[in-house]
C-alpha cells in the first residue's frame, strides 16, 4: 500500500448515457472486447518526452490525448490525486464526492455508484471478466467482488495478490519485487487474453509509481516507464493476435491514475502536473471530446459505448464522465446561482442544429444512500444555445441538475 494521505473535495463534469442511442457503428459479426490498463503515476509530459514505442503504435491506430484527474479544482468535486482514488474514478465514472474513496485505505467506498464490472455483469451475466493486478485491493475493495452492497459480482478470472507471496517475490528495499510482479501480471494478461479472450479486463502495473516516489524525475523512473511500455506491448500483441484470427473488435485503453509533483517524487495535491495525465487508445470511434483534455471519469462511459452496454437509468443520472468514443453532445457543463436564478453554460459538440437538451433539477441527493431523487423539469433549450437560465423558488444550499442530451446525460451540482 502506498502512504500518501490527502483529502479534498469533489467536482462536476458530464456523463454518458451509453444506452440512449447507438454510439458506434459496428459489424454485427464482431464481438466487442475491452482491456483497460492503468500504469501508475506517470505525468503526461514524461510520455511525450520518452515517446514509448508501444504507446506510440497504439496511438497511431487510434489516438493519444493529454487528460486530467482531480475533478474540477476548487469545487465540490475536487479529488485527491492519489492512486486508489484515481482507479475508482475510472471504474465508476464519478469523482470522489460520489464514490467516496479518499485515499489508499479505501475505508468506505460508496457502492451505489456502480463500477464498470458491475454494469457489465448485470447487463449480461454471461460476460467474461478478468483482472490482472499488482494490488489485490483493486478487486476486493474497489470492485468489491462478492460483497452484497457492491452487487455480489464475481470476476471470472483473477490474477492478483502476488504482493503477499514473499517466497516467490521476496520484498527488497529497492522495490525490485514489484517490477517482477508487474512482469508476472503482464505475462499472464497476455497469455490469458490470447488464449481465452475475456470480454472485459483490467490490468494494473505499479512499478513506475514506486520509482517515481524513490527517485523522482530520473533515469530510474524513465527506465521504469520504458519497461512498462514493453509489458503493455505483450498485451497489445495478444490483442492483435485475437483480431487477426477471430471475429473480435478489441478496444485497448491505457492511462495513469495521477501525475506527479514538480520533482517527480510525490503527488496528491492539485498542481497542474499532479493533475496532468494521458490516455492512449486504438479506438477508431473517437469524438471531439477526446481532443479536449478528457478526464479519467470519461473512460468508463466510453467502454460502455464500445461494448454496447445498457447502463441503468439511475446510474446514468449520476455518472460524471462523458464518452470520448461514439457520439457526444455536451461538454464542460457549468452552473452558477445568483439570487433566485441558476444559469447553465456548456460546450456544444452536436452537428444537428435542431437537437435539444432537457434540463431537470432536484434539491436532494438521496441517491448516495440508495434512495430516489425526484427531479422537476425546468426547460428544453436547443443545444446550440450553449446557455440557459431558470428561476428557483427555494433558497436551498444544494441543487443537483441533470441534463439529458440526445446521446448521453450530463450533471452538475450547485453547492453553497
């Protein structure tokens, strides 16, 4: 377990509907598959500096984007730039004010906000899931495998917990054992994907973060990044093998959970470099949002679009991410209250000038306790307006605003 201890507050952004309209054009005969990879603690500037060959090859097939973690700085969704916090933002498509994982202790996750594995398995119980991870808590605490409150889901294949095997991986002060575990994790992920083709997989590699903490920006850290790229290359080769020989449509998404401080040693705060991350993917269905500094929360709804997963309405209403795969309508949603009026502003990505959004509001946040919120419709402006104001009757300290766009949902809070 890592030792960073930071606390912050949470944010806005937008979120996907994955199941409102068809998001991608797929050949019916090809089965959609996904593997997402988190390589711990690499800021975007180092990827751009080193230009690792595997990430470069994947990005040429699809795309590479500078991205962010940390929620919206200075607002209710500001989120610590800490490992487990970032993982859970990816898994659930929400910032910390919702998923409630504030540090690496993972003390009290709010499982009301479903993770991608729960969405997938509830969507299709026959879906085949897998995890390959240096850190067992990713499965047992974040996904919450087997926990009733987390949906009592069971992953079909798990390769983790090697950090507890001190015979095969004796711990050493230089963390070389973590490098050896990452090698085992990536080898097994490549083998299993090539042979058994799980539908949805998560691969987690840790060694880069250890080298950053120990040496900061240094040759040791750079070498660890190059090694991780080679490990990703094994998985990428397995995917290419599957696509050459089977009727499968594979999505690979590689990202990191946080950036680093100025020296490269630490993270957890809200400096630009600590918030600076990146996304590399082979997707051919990237929309304009991908070019505009997407967030780690946008990965979950993008995977849902690729896999044609139907997300429950109650989860769509709470998701903070918006998809960068498939169609997107609204980004950069913001709300401001002055006296008895709330003004919304957004960026319109829609090409159809006649499309509209429907705006709803509630003064409760019962969802976090597994209850319902009652929304009231307040307007139906055209997307191209990019702004809309409406009056509120009560002088409440909290408003939750839901925007239903043609291809996804978006939400924002007003908190006094």
